[in-house]
C-alpha cells in the first residue's frame, strides 16, 4: 500500500486486503475483518453529487491502496443501488471489473487479470462515449493506463503482477484538479 496516494475519505483501512486462499474471507470467516458487520445499503450514486457518496469515495481509496476485494464490495453495493443497468451501473461495473483484476493480480493469475481488466475497459469505453468524466474519473485516462498495464502483463512473470497492477490509480477531479482532495 502506498502512502503517497490521495485519500478522499477519513475511513480507516481494513487490517488486511483479502486475497483468496491467503487470508480469512472478510465476511464468511469468523476471523474476517467484516464478519458480522453488514453495512447498510447505500443510496444510489448521484452523478451530480458523487462527492457526497462516502461509499463511492471509500471504494476509490480502497482501490488506490491495494484493497481490491474491499473496493469491489463498496462499488458493488452502489451497482445494486443503481439497479444494475444503465450508464451509472455500467461505470460502476467497469470499476468493479478493474478491482477484480486487482484481486487476480494479488493471486498472481495473469489470465484472470487480463480477462477482468479487458471487460472493465470495455465497460468504461462504452460509458465514455457519452461523457469523458464520470463521477470525477477521467475515464479515457483510466482506459489508456489499464490498456498499457495489460500489455505489460501479457509479457511478465506472474510474481510481478501485483506491482504492475498497483500502477493503476484512480485520481478524482476535485476543486484543486485531479488527485488533490
């Protein structure tokens, strides 16, 4: 996890990032860091007021600091709140797929990284045809970076996957520009 990346919330990070087969499942395992704590369903993500969505912003924080499974969970709750269809849902699903690729990178599974990241890129490319900036994210920049990382991953050894994928950082547009909360 890198400390030099921007934070968009004050929420604490979990004690570990979940990697299947290496750590307790956060929800189903009694030793999991989310076991017994069912968060309330968030309201739908409002495109005009995304800065007010603690769930969305915390998902970005988690993703940017390598908590890919946990970011997936945050964004999936918003995806459900969006009704799993439409522009906002497709944007969120694109982020969810990039988070799933992050989990696969921590598992050192290049095929999974490429499969999930390509689907995420496909979803984000479809939403950027209507608007380039979604919920503070410069979507063309994320797509370009993710495509570049996929090219690197196609020719790397699996033990290098986590380091390569951690290069994908979501910088949100704020009043001071991108990435400066």
